[in-house]
C-alpha cells in the first residue's frame, strides 16, 4: 500500500486539537443578519463584516435581480479578453468619483487587490516599508514582488523614518499601512505617514478594507477621515465588507489603473465579476450617498457596545472602530470563551496565533448598524456571565 505523503498534515491537525485551537467552520443557515442561525443555533452575530447590513438591503437585492435578468449570471471571460462589461466600467467610474481619484479598477477580492497591486508596481530592486500588523494580503504581495521588505513596529512612525534614512535616495520605495487594522480595530497614523512619504519620496499606499463604508464622509475611508486626499497614491478598498457584496478595488491615478490593467496578474488571469455583483456594488454606493444615517447608527451601536465591555472590565485594546477585540492572552482560553459564548447565544469568533501574537489571543467582535440595543445588551450580559465563569473578569 502506498504511504500517504500528506500524513504530516494529520499530525499538524492533531497538534491543533491538543492545544485547543482546532476549529470547525460555523455554517450560516439563513441571511447574514444581526441575529441569525449558525449550526442550528440562533445567535447574536458579532462576527460578520456586514457593517451596514447591506447584504440584505432592498436596493441591493433589486439591483442584483435586475442585472441577472438583463445580463445573465456570469461574464464568461477575463477582463482583458471578452469579460469587460459596461456595468464593470460604470462601477469603476463610480468608485473613482466616490474616492475622489482619477480612476479605479475592480479586483475579485480585497486580497487580490492588495497582492496584485504590490506585486505589479514593484520589482526586486525596490523596497517596501510596511507596518508589522499589515494584512496578510499586503505581506503576500510584498513577497511576490521580490522587493526588499522592511517592517517597522506597529504605528511607530519614528521607526519607519529610521528605516527610510538608511535607504538610498534613488531607490524606489513603497510605504504601506492598513487604514484600520483588522484584528485590533485601531487606525493607522495616516497623516504622519503621508508626511514621511513626501519627505522621502515614497509611494504612499493605504489598505482601507475595514474603513470603506465606515470612516469618512459617506464612508469614503480613512483618506477622507484624515483629510489626506491627493496625498495617498494607492488606495485599496473592499466591496465584501460594508459594501455588502464581493470584491476589492484600487483607486488612484489614471496611469496607475491603466498599468494594473496590463500587469496585475489577478486582473489578467481571473474571470471578472458576475454582472449582478457589479450592479449590487453600484447600488451600495447609492445607499452610502443617500442614506448616511446608516453609518450614524453603526457608530451609535459601536459606542454603546464598547462602553459596555469597558464597564465589565474586559481588555479591548486600542480599538478606534467597530472592530472591538476582547483580549484574553492564551489561545486555548480564547477558544473556550468563544465556544461558551456561542453556546449561550452569541457568536464571537476566537482568534489565536498565527493570526495574532501568541500572548494576544482574543475573540473579535464587530457590531453593525442593524443590531438593536436589546441584541447588544443581551451580548453584553452574556459576556459578563461567561467572563465571570472563565475567570476573565471578576
């Protein structure tokens, strides 16, 4: 009998189980709503990126149905052959207008937008200066580019400056940060980094995935929030979180976008969005522009829930956003906390190494605009009960 060449994977999985870190996929059995059903259990959902509840918004549903009836369910090709439809071009123009840039390009996901862009615009002769907590898609893009990677401690602008001082002035440099960091919910120091990029002649890039639809006027992101229009060369966003659908985008100069049309491998070698997805994203932009009160509700809920967790004595780190981690340190304890919350009716996913540092395991909570005050109070009461039971709070 042939020996299993993948047997080592079973050993790795057994090790995860022994450490209490093995997880199974929670299965959603209804719509992505504030209270919904996972694994046959009704729970208050604090694990979704559906910040504004747009996954079920009537205007987005209607746009998707109309596009399917008019154009069918797929595009049939990559963008550079026969897969560019009028609805794709309309979406890109709408995104550029929304972000106040010359142009924009849509990718299949936020991950491919980051990885495809960084790996396209840099080469092995260049250097990336990157925050240590930047998203995995940025890290992968840096590696694919073969550029030299210089990592500075989280949000440490002085350390980034020291790195830049040690580099040749003629070398092409990309300075990159998350706008909102996905595990801690804190904001990148965008004004200071923009000034640094200008001082040293860097390309300035921001991944605004968790800021799109959340920060800035009508949800335009951290560039708008900090008043940095015209000072960020590459803006990456997502269509999969607050926008409620699927995909990522890059906004910037016309030259940047035209170059990505020709060189970004995810754009060149992946079939374009189904027309229903593109139409849905256009409808989402309409909602952001005409129903800004949704964003106001998101922030009202965010403040209420954060204040409640603080009052109970939980460690929520340095969050500035609707992402609020409940940090417990030990990975196995974080998973027990997540499992007990789920059993009591609250879905808050446990996160441990290697996604976060070994001593920074947590459950990550995300409130949405569609949570009711009663749902959030139930979640806080459940956190209190389970936190006391596990000795996390006293």
